[in-house]
C-alpha cells in the first residue's frame, strides 16, 4: 500500500468523523425549526426558507459522508445514495441518468463508491446545466460516464489529477475531488481514462492497472 493510499484512507476516516459530528446537531436544529413553526413568530414563508435551508444542509452532509467518507466503500446501497446524488446535481440544473440499482448487487466491492464520485464530477465539468449519464452493467471494464452540456470541459490540471499525475503542490480545493476519484479507482485496481469530444461532451472510462 502506497503512502498516498494510506493518506487517502486517513482523510476518508476524518471525513466520516466530521460528518458524524455534524449530523447530531443538525437534527436538533431541524427539530428546533419545527418547534418555531408551531410556537414561534415566524411567518409560514420564513419558516419554509429556514426549513429548506436545513434540508439542503442535511442532504449535503449525508451525501459527503457517503461520497468522501470511509463508509462509502462498503456500507452504502444504491437506493440510499442515488437519490441524494440526483438531488445534489439538480441544484446545479444537471439531470442524471443512473444505472439500474440491481447492477451493483454483483459488481465488485467499491463500485458504487467509484460511480457516485465520478458522476458528481459533473458539477466541475458542466458547471450549470447539462446531463450526466452512467452506463454500467456491473463490469468495471465497461463503465462509462458521459457528461453533456454547453460548457462541458476539463482543464489540464483536473485531467492530471484524474490520472494521478498532478504534482502535490498543484493540488487545490478545486481539483482535490479529482485526486480523490483517482485514488478510489486505484483501490479497485483501475485508472481513469477521459476524453473530451467536440460536441460539448466529456466521457470517463476505466483501464486496469
């Protein structure tokens, strides 16, 4: 196991701990909003805005726990995380076509973790508006993730991060998710391949190490 993999495992565990610590207070906060709605002086409109904000925060915290935390590798089910991913992408006006949940039953362990992380790269690749499609039949050799939109693009640093070739000093908050994707793929024995098409399309695949 390389040092990079060890550091990635440690970062995933820290993410799990952070999200776990946030979930409890967040639940109490949402309960407080319910009490304010019933007994407070907020108007229905004000309460709706507060409640929607709390719901979005809860959604994001749960998704990040599954996408970045150590739980993502073994402890998630597609019916739990795919609706979260769809909602996260919808915030950016990105539509999402996932594979059938059943394909993950016989897929290699960790496949779902890789798929949700690669699909979430749509936020960086498409910015706002577009479509993300996952083509997967349970065989990682045939996995394809396709991003289509008017602004679909990927810069050199982001591509190097996906390939595991980005210098450490060039890692930023923008491309660290691509580094994370590379390390998840590496855990499964693959490297990510990507192609930029002239028709506003970026696609990912996998190649065995």
